[in-house]
């Protein structure tokens, strides 16, 4: 899961994945083990579960159906 999130952020940044392995660390933004457990274990509901968090100046949405979306936060 963490590799997929880092790959999605790297794609949004238009850089190699190795370029975003420094600070901030993904583990400072989200507990990856808890993320995987909350989304991919237990429920067999047809309605996807969603977790959202901020990382690397982006808003990240991870759904239990495997979709990872990376958004630039809205600026007011």
C-alpha cells in the first residue's frame, strides 16, 4: 500500500518515486498498517470505505476498492 501511495504522489509531482522518499515521510502522515487494516480486512460491503489524509502538500484519498487519488488542496 505504501509503495502505491508513493507512486501516485510521484506521478502527481512528475518525478521518480525515489525523489519523494525523504522528508516528509509517509509514516508521519498516516499509519500505513492501520490504513491497510481499516480498508482491506473485515467488511465485505459493496460500499467502498475511504480514508483521507494529507501528504507531501497533497490530499490523498484511498478507497477499499484499491483506488488512490491525489489532489492538490484547494487554496482559499
